[in-house]
């Protein structure tokens, strides 16, 4: 049995960065940027009105007040999508939101601040101001959001809709993203049923398969295969051989402990695979297995209990996927544990927990009851994992521990 840090080091050493390809922006959501993406346009590309009103030169409005109203002639109207006119000194232009500022004008007075304005009335010949305008008032300045050449999205970012909004505004039509590994899920166990609410005696519903499929989809890995295999050498070997031919990374659940029907380690060997580790000093999920199959394919053998699967994916598989797609390692959030926590001796303990922020802006974490690896109910109440380090029999109240969100913070 090896430590968690040793196991993670082995996984990362095996997880080479995948290739890259360009896709249209609309197809890039969920992908991971393979290179920094920079603005090709200034945003805004020109100074424009932030609201409907009248464009003026601020210097022309100095001294305007209720006691001494200022009248300016209206030279015309500017709407969005038109070429900005050249303004004459001392003039005002009616302007609509998003329209370019007339040359020589630098402020917009909202229509509701025009003395005597009547909503819906035609463009007046002149306007009366009872308040001076400030330079840049209600104007979106050129390059105020992005300058041409600015970094918009860093390499290693999983692209969400708001990233695509920024890239499109900045003139990009496509994005270079990392390839995603072809993945498959194989849940093992003759007791598993994939549907129905009336089960034969001794059968249980497969909860791991739907969980893993949904999780991979959340990570932008679409089209992953899912199969179920009975506890026989022939069936398990045939399923794994077929999946290894078409996939880069296989997740299995069950069959890795020490019972007579824990067949996965021997089946992996008969297929020519090399087991890089089997059993890690963690709880839950100690029997986890990691192997390299022929052709450099990856296999994660996760224990069958639901929480062992959740921990195995979160703290072993996700770091591998991040490395393959050129993403940096996650950093976790320290939080104060309000109560004493009994650790698991020499095992690193990944506990279902809830993190919150107190009135003094300090992160606090509560370890939830029901930590057994078969209990899904407590996971539904959790918003994070608390990572309890190995080696301390008891962490006193007030200790600081690392917390990890249920899913990486920057994933969609």
C-alpha cells in the first residue's frame, strides 16, 4: 500500500498532455484552451453612448444650472451602426444606446435630465440643460473592456459560455482546444440492475454508472460508453478487451478488493496490462487500482461502494484528466474545523462536509454524519470534501484542514 501523494505522482507521470485542434466557438464550450487566447479587436471598438440621450462636449455645459439653464442646438440624430458625424462646437446630437460618439463630443446627458423633455416626442431643435455634464459621463470609451492583444482566456481554461462571450466580442471565430480522451465506464457485479424499482432478492441498482456518466459529461467528455459486467473472468475479460481497443481511459467499479470474486487485477494481467499501484492509504476507497494497458491506455479500478467511486474520481481521475488537458493542478481552500475530528490513523480521510464563511469572513467546515462509504444521503447534503491528513489520531477543534469542492470550481 502506498500513500496518496505517491499514487498521485505515478498518475501524473503517466498522464501526457493530449494534442490540440481548432473548433468554431459554438463548439468550444466544455473544451480546454490549448494556448492563450488574445483579443483581436479593441472592445469597445469606438467610444459609444451608454444610454439614450444627447451627446455634448462637457466643456460646453460648464455653468448650466437650475438658475441659469443652458440651451444647445440639436444638430441631428446618431443611431447604432452608423458612421459618427463631426460635431460643430456648441452643438448637441440626439444619440441612442450603442451609437458612436460624434467627433468632438465627450459626454451623454440622459433624456430624463433634459429640461422639459416629453417621452415619445420628436427630436427637438434644441435642448435645455440645468446641470453641467462631466467628461466621459455615460460614455463607453474605446478599449475600456479589452485592448487588441490583451489576454482574454489563459491556456488550460475549461471554456464556459462566458468565456465564449468574451472571445466572440474580441473578434475570435474559433478556439484551439485540447483533445479529450475517449473514455468508457464498466460497472462490475452480478448483483447490479440498471433499471426498475422492483428488484429480485439480492440485486441492487447500479448507482455508479449514472454518476460517472453525468460527471464525465459535466467535464466536457461527451459520448463515453457505459457497460455492466457480471463477476466472471470470461465476461470481464471480453468487456475490457473490447473497451481497450476503442478507448484511451477506462473506469471500472468493483472487483478490486480481496474477495474470491474480486477479479479485476488478474484480468488486467491476462490482457497484458501492468498494475502501477493497487491499494492506497486513503479512506474511503483504499483498494483502488491503477494500471497501464497495452498501447498506453489507462485503467482506474475503483472500489464498488458509491463514496469510494466518488473519492476515486475526484482525487485520482480528475487530476489525471487535468494533466492530460494541460490544466494546472487544483489548489484547495483551507477551512477551520469547528469540532474535533478523529482521523483514520495512517489513512488520508476524504470526508463529506459543508463549507461556509462566518461573520469574520473565515472559511469554516463541518464534517457531516454518515461517513460510511455506502451512504449516498450525506453526500447529497455536502458541498465539499474535507481532506483530513494521515498520521494524527485526533484533530482538535479549531484545526485547519483543506477543503475541495465536490467538483472543480472552474468546471461548467
